C-alpha cells in the first residue's frame, strides 16, 4: 500500500510529483500521529490539501522531522514539493491505493 503525490493547479490539472516524493511522503505519513492534517489522508481514497492547509502541513512535517530525525531527508523533500504547490496557488493531492 502506498500513496501517489500530485501537484494540482487552480483548475485541478494534475502533475505527478514522482515516485521518490511519493515514497518519502509515505515515510512521513507513517510517522504522523493522531493529530494534525495527515490524519485525514485516506490510504484508499483521494485527499486534497489547499494552500491555507499547506502552511499548517509544513509545520506538521517539520514537527515530525524534529521528533524522528531518520525521516529528516524525506521531510525536506516533501516540504520542497509543498512550497512548489503554494507558489502555484494550487493543491497537493494524495491518491491512495
């Protein structure tokens, strides 16, 4: 089971972030707790985060990285992708299996 990460523009045209980003996102997701936005990621469905939510998601991923240094590299890559989405004023889409 895994997630596929996509960047979406304002009209929801999707661009696959790549297998490495998707794998790194899954590592972050595995380290997430009961709180935060990551609890809403559906492993079998689609989850979409908008720009205001993405600012909170950056904080959450940073907190995970601080608590679990082994995922710091993964967190940095995921945050880089989140910033790309924010600059485009789009959406981060997570598609489950």
